[in-house]
């Protein structure tokens, strides 16, 4: 039953899905439980990706052509943003503002704590969202099943990548105020193994709708993207922040779409 509690706590923390009343009382709360709930982040990807895929397919069945695919891409992304409260997109914008706004580590961390979005964050969000819309529309050209599977797989696997940063890098955020406060301590091997278990079926699903070469390449490129983000954070910040985890998820999601959409 602890696994169910941890999953529901992850649902409460990483999404806008209400876990309230008697259910919240049954789930309970502690910093240790919240850290353990990170193991279920890829599980949250199944929910968010499933909703996004359903929206894309529903819109795609009613609107044809490139314009219809773009509308489906936009509306499916709107659904994910509403479901998560733009949790990861906010991290991407803050990282872009911090690292783009100052070469000084302390100043960069200070900028990242500012809730206001700056020029670097705005540009990063516009480019990331524009790229996501274009890649999903391109994937739609290979069929609705292909794009739906890509969406689900990307949402699950991109949420696995940040957990390796938590495991391997030191936490350098403000542990008293940051949304990553419960993740300040490295997650256990068991929790990381649970996250991998959540992710294995996503790989199998991708293999069902996409050829093995593209799936393998997508996994490699996503891993390289996560590694690059980890190296960037160590070089510039000497560790990770909550915003860095969100940015890593966004970059890895885009990396998977890019490779799956690529056709030689």
C-alpha cells in the first residue's frame, strides 16, 4: 500500500489533479514519503502522456492535413500544461533566464528563484513549444497511432532522466523554498529501480509503433541530452536545482520527438 500512497503523493505534487479530503488524509505526508514519490514520476508521465495522446488523436480525427496536425499538437500541449500547471516548462524558463542572465553562479541561482520571466526564458519557451508543435505535426504524418505512442513514450521516458540527476548530482537550490526541497537528498537505488520499471513498458510501446532503430536512437539521444544537461549544471551551478530537473525533462522530451520524427 505504500507504493499506492507514494504514487498518489507524486500525483498531488507533480500535477494539478486534486488529491484532497479523506483520500489525502489516507495518503499522508512526510518529507521522506515525498522523496520516495519521485520514483513514480515516470508513472505520472503515463497519465500526462495518455491525456495528451487522447487529445491529439481526438482532434486529429476531426481535422485533417498539416493545419489540423498543428492544431492537435497545440491542444494536446495545452492539455499537458493544464494538467501539470506548466511545472516543467516553468523550470525550463527559469534555467534559461538564470544561465543566460549571468555567468556568475550565485547570481544565476538568484535569477532562477525570481518568479518573473525574462527575455531568455521567454525565448526558450517560444522555441521549445514551437519545436514541439512542429515535431508532433511531423509525426502525425506517420499516422495517429505513431504520434500517440510517441507522446506517451516521450512523457514517460523524459521523466525518468531527471531522476538520474537527483541520484548523481548535489542539490544546490534553496532547500527552504524550492519546489525541489523534498528531492534535496539523493533518491535511493530502489526508488530509481522503480522508476525504471515504470519506464520499460514505454520502450515496449514505442517498439510497437516505431522501428527499433529509431527507438534505440531516441533512447541514446535522450540519454545524451540528459548527460549534457547534467554537465551544464555541474559546470555552471555545481549541482542541480528543481528548475534544472524541469528543464531536463523538457529537453529530453523534445529529443525523443526529434529522433522519432526523423526519416532518412
